[in-house]
C-alpha cells in the first residue's frame, strides 16, 4: 500500500505570507513555523523566504544576495560589480550548519549603489540599470547568480524543506513588516539552489504553487524586452511579467492581475459596466501572450505590500485570514493558525480576483 510521502502530491508546493498593515516588524521565525504543518506539500528539493523591511540600516541601497560556485567566481564577479556600483558592504550571509542542508554554494550579499555617472551615460533609470545588471550576471557569468536585488528586502532559499531552510539562514534574527515562504515540489524542472522560490527582480518576489502550461509563450514574449530566463523553472517568468507590466508599462496591480489571470471572453462579454468591459477587452487584446494558463496560486511581494492571486479556475488552494493589523495568506488554513491561532475572517479568494494588501503610507 502506498502512503502519503511516497506518491506524487498533485497539488504540491506550499505558499505562505504575512503582512502588517501598520508596518510592524515581525520575526522571520513566524513564517518559518508556518511552513511546518504543510511539510508534506514539498519534497525537500527547494524551500525559501522573502522578507521586506529587514535591512533598515541599509534601506537606501540595493541588497544583492548571490550564489557562487566557488570563491574564484565571487572574486571575478566582484570586479564586475565594482565597475558598476559603489559597494558599501560585502559579507557572507550568516547561516548555521545543520544536517538537513548540504552542498551549499558560496552565499554572499552586497549592499550597493549604482554609479550615477554610469547610469547617466547609459541613459537609464536606476532600477533599469540594476535589472540589466542582474540579467547579465545570471546569463553570462558562469557559476554566479543574483537571487535577490531589491532595497530593504531579501530572499533566502536553498535545496531543502522550508522549515529547515529558515533555520539554516537564521531567519529568527531578522525582522520585517512582510514575509513570504515557499516549500517546493518540483515536477517538471530540477531541484537546485537557484531554482528554489521565491524568484525576485528588484523589489518583486514571487512564490508559486502550480504549473505554467503557457510558459514557452510567456517566456518568448518577455525575452523580447531584455529579460532572460536562466534559472531552469517556469515560475521565474512570472516575476519578469509583473515587473514588465507594472514597472515598465505602468499598469496597476489589479490591471496586471487581469492580464495574467484574464477573465474568459464570455465573462467579459457579460459585464454590464461599459468602462469595465472596455478595460478588460483592452488588456486581453494588448497582452495576450502574458496570459498565464495552468493551475496556479501565487503571492507577489513588493515594497509596501503583497498581492495574492489564483488562476481563473481556482485549481490551486489558497486561503486568507486576518487579525488586528495583520493579513495572512497560505495554501492551508493550518499554516495561518500556526502564525495566528485566533485569525478571523478566513476565506478563499475567487479565481482570478487579486487580494492586494498594502502597508499604510509612511509605515515602512
């Protein structure tokens, strides 16, 4: 007889998130513990977390979290970084040795500021300059990967179960106003350190439960605009799509959600509000290649907020709860109860309807 843990879990992968609307900082231990009751949704081939507000002393600088295959690669990459940035701090990311996490690469972080003269000469804004630098390192520098590049935020990921990854990275020593977490159950792509979630670019981070059947169409479109998918998993493309739609095209988060989880044409045709019908028709017509098909539930982290989104048929589980100023999101209610036993207003968002939570202005 087959028992749980010895068979493929078709709804595998676990996601969790918490945010304080008041901008109150919470220990990373909370999100680590949230992953424990969802242990069987992942298989030890990837776990990770993103924290926002965790670097208040360096909040004006981009925090580059990086994997290197060896020290020589790190030194070569550092020469490249010094040509493009002022490096204000460079150090190992603190970890602890535990039996559950093995074969770790060199794990490093840099707090950097783009060289203003170089940014001006390239006629780019600062964020575009950083994004292009991340793409160049990940695509062209063998053995070096930037896996986090935002301001006052950071991603921590590894091959392992998420609750072990949290202990490995000593997340209890960090405090942030928002956290996301992921336990991976890869089905079509390899399990490796760079392929664990979250996937990030600048301040965006994505954790994802599901599979993207439209990946090739999504990737081909987004790579026309300078993005390069190098991390060997379908989820990476979602991060770049959100960056393109919101940062480059200027869409709102809700509009971006209406692109990636666009309503069916029949649903649009049934809209009674002419302006809403026109808006949805425009988005589906202009960005057809960015519709994400297949089952998914995602949480998008960004500076000052979170957005949770299901595919339009709601083929993956996701629940939301609240308590006081905090909002909790997870694949299972058990994870929410671990973070807040007295959570209230537990509900499952409708397919294709984004849940957007923002920290009040000035709180972070």
